[in-house]
């Protein structure tokens, strides 16, 4: 049975670089970080999109992850995850799967911080 270890990462949302429509959405809470193995994580973002209820919306969340190995080596990586909020829904969730290690599963890594740099928002649902 796989055991989940949950912890919250502090998030900082910056309006710099975000498009004017980005104010239509916000995060419902700090990103939720779930450890799946020594170096595999899921990072979940709860999205509030009350202003997009009629048309829905889609975009990207650009975020930075600060992590460290058990030996104390620290790294910072810039990541991006897409999201979609369907019409008639004021909320959604985006989950990103990431591996953080210097040697493919050889070390136990720890996420120190997750900060959100920008959130884009485009009206309507992205077509496949």
C-alpha cells in the first residue's frame, strides 16, 4: 500500500508578468505537496475562478520549487502546469507530477518551498 506524506508549501503569488485577465482567478490555498517516493512528488493547485463561471477559462501557473537533497545540496527549478476551468464551474484543480533528485531515485529529497510566479488566464475552454 502506497503511503502519502502530505505537507503544505508556502506560496507567494506575484502579479508581475501576469496578464490583465489573471485577476479573474486566484489560488484557493497554498500549493499542496504530496510525496509519492524518495524523489517523486505531486504538487496540487486549487483554483478559484468565480469570474469565469459563464465562459470558463484556461491558462498556466508558473511556479518555482526550492528543494534539497539529504546531503544538503539545494536547487531551485522553474515549472509550469496548465489548468482548465469548465463553464458553469467556479473552481478547478491542477496537479503536476515532478521528480526532484540529482541521481534518479538515489536520494531522498525534500521540497523546501513552492512559490507561484505568475498565473495566466484566457477566457473560454481550450479546444483539444
